[in-house]
C-alpha cells in the first residue's frame, strides 16, 4: 500500500494528485509547459479528470488556463523569476493540455505544440505525470499552442 498526498477540500492553485486507490491511479487532465532549460522541463498542473464537469461534448478538460496560471509558474521557478516577466509571455514556451474523452474505454487527448509532440521525452513525461500509460493517448497538434 503506497501513501498518497492528502486531499484538499478546495482546489489548490497547483493541483496535487489525489490519494491512490487500490489498482491503477486515475488519469489526470492538465495544462502544461515544456521549458527545456529547467531541471524538470515538464511544468504540469494535473488534477483528476472527474473533478471537472463534462460540458456535454463527452470531453473533460482542466478548468485551469495558461494565461492565469503563468504568473504562478514564474514565481515558482527561480530561472523564470529573473526573466523579463510579462504575463502576456505565457506562450513563449511550448505548451498544451491533456483532456479526457469519456468514451469506453477512456482516451486521453494530448493537445500541444509540434515542439512537444515531436519530442518523445516530452510525450513520455506527459503520459507518466498524468497517469496515462494504461489508456489510449491521441496526440493532436493544436495551432492554439504554438
């Protein structure tokens, strides 16, 4: 039996994984950046997919967005604190999101820039950090995430 992180009554600014239940951990939805010069280049904000509503299209997405999350990213990482900070520069690094399609079985939709999807290390890190290795993952280049 592995120890998990304590659950929070309200959503934290940086969601933490919920305690693991018996069996496999739940797939996560998330937003993320790939910042190559950081020791751990994947800056990921995951949460359980069932913590967010299905808006009627059969796909669940994190309620977080890159614009409002970026200032916290810059505060958390010293290498970014020294950068010429401007909230509008949230798109200066490759980014994307993980959505979950509520099909049976579940599918993960990884929407991201080509710089991420063409990088096997980045894709593998996203799958691992979002508990996706056991479900089908569809990689989708999205022009929104340049």
